[in-house]
C-alpha cells in the first residue's frame, strides 16, 4: 500500500524508518518531511494543516493510509476532514477525530474527562479573564510550587511551575490578561504539584481495544541535572527501570483501561496513539497530561524496540482488528540523545552544515529539524538530530549512543551528557 506520514520531526522520521521495513509498504511519502525522510520516502512540500493540499497529494499519489504525527492537524480536525469528503472518506487516517483530539487541545477538557472516569490526577480548577480573582484565591488554598497550564496548544511551552504565591498570582494575570501564550491561555488550569518521577505510557487503540507500547522516560530540561528551561525533549530511555510488573499493572488497571472505556462511553472516536504523561508518586501512577499522538523524542526510543511489522499494526488500527495482535518487544534497552541548536529553546540559528552522519555505525540517526541544501544536510530547527542506540542494558545503550553522537558535529551543537544518571 501507499502510505503518507504527516509531519517533519524526529517522530515522523522514525515512523517512516519503521514503515520502510514493512512488507506492506509499497510507496512511502512524508509531508513535509525532512532530510532524513528524504532518504526513505518522497517528501511533499505541504504544511501539516493545509488540508486542501494534503487532499490533492493523497489523490494524486493514490494513498491507502494516512498517519498523522503532530497534534496541530489532529486538533484542527484532519480526520473529520477526510470523513466528510466523498473522495477521501474511505482512506483510513491514524489519529483521533477532532472531538477526541480535545484531550490534548484543551487541558480543561482532559481534566474533566479524568474526573468523570475516576482517573487519578492532580487536584485542579480552571479560570478565565472574568474569574481571575477566584483564580488568585484558589492559589491561596494550595501549597507551593504552583502549577499553571495554558488550556490550549502552546507547543509544549504553556506550563509554568512557580514557588512563590505572589509570583504565581502575577503569572496567572499575565497569562489571562496579557495573553502570555496567546489564545492558548485564554483559559488557565491551575493544579496541585505532584512530586515524583515522570514517565511516558503509549497506547495504540482502534477505538475498541488497545495495545500498550514500551514505556519511556524523556528529559525535558535543557541543562544537565534537569536544570534550565523546558524543551520539546533532550532525550529518552526505554524501558523505564522503575516501571516493574506491579507498577505497570496499576497503570493498566487505573489509567489505561478507564481511559479506553471513557472514550467509548463519551463517544469520542479514536483510532491512533494516546500518549499518557504519568508521574510515579510513592509507587502510584497519576496522569499529568494526555497527548493525542506519539511523544518526541520518546518515539525514537520506543519504536526501535518494537519488532512487529508497523504497516500491519497501522492497518489493524484502521480496520478495528488490534485485538488480534500483540506487541512484540526487543528486550534490549534503547537510549536516545537529542542534539540541538545552540541557544535552543530560545533564539537559535538555522542552516548549519551537519558533518559526520555517515560515520555513525552502531546507532540510528533520526532527523528532527533538518533539510537538504543540494546534497548537504543542514540544521532547520531547535532540535536537530536524535541518536538512538540499543544495548543489553541502559548503561551499555547510553555508552554506545554517546560514542556515536560524538562523530556528528555542526556549529554550536549541544546535547546533554547526563541522561540516565537519575535512574542509576
């Protein structure tokens, strides 16, 4: 079959890499893709939310299956767009319909969903410009640190964690009145801070049954020792050492099963990935957030550990036959290190020539923010490359990944050198 992957990051390159190994994939396309996808797929210069151009490309290239990588087109309703179009409605889309995509599109919607279905999460309340004084009073009932989340999509930047009450109240006003995060913070969710260690759980669902993929832990902060600004992710590790059989069963029974049942009960049509951001609080899992797609850079650590034919699993998701399949997992550990542009997550320069890619032998390089200039690969984003290595244990996988990333260079390239140390 002909498959189109929508997106341009490391997650989408990993999807393409996995699909290129599938016996069911005839022709592979990426829109818009990057320098990495260009080697294994045909890149189409189309923005992820330009549904009209996507439609034209799907029809011209006789696409049989569409896999949506990022959240923006899902929240904007790309799946619904296909279903409502006479010529597209029979082409399966992997990714939830708009109503279900609200689990990521609105923090308040997600919190209400969890509350309704008794899914463990932090205590919260949401506020608008009109209820700002009530929001300030609510903050007074909580213990520091204070967590403020922009309700809408803010490209992973809409969460503030503040120690001082007055500063938190001021930040709430800034978000609601001064629109610190634009339309995303027209509503703000204030919630209690949960103390523990985070991990990511991924579920592939066809709307009826679900398969839990390997779990991962990512590293969000730019600086070593988890310091500095939040980023889209500086690396990931899978499996998660503390996610033993008992803890994993708690995740399934208390969170995954009620989430899938809740989607059916609330009639939220869902074929695709559910990312469940979790925190381990004294041995009990709580949900921090839902995303309606795979995480990045966790995808780069999770998919290399899955030995199933990815094309088969995607079609089973589309056809509602996931219950006939099981996830086959490589027992080895996978570690992913992200190389980023100097200055990221603040201002950075693009167009830096990347050297040494061909020298990498014992790892896979997934492109996140790259493009081709002639035959030369250059940087085209804040997060540029993800280097993933497998090893018999986390230490060996990390050692290998660090050895291989040292072969790559570009001007002002930066990566964290302390991944996994918190888990030792």
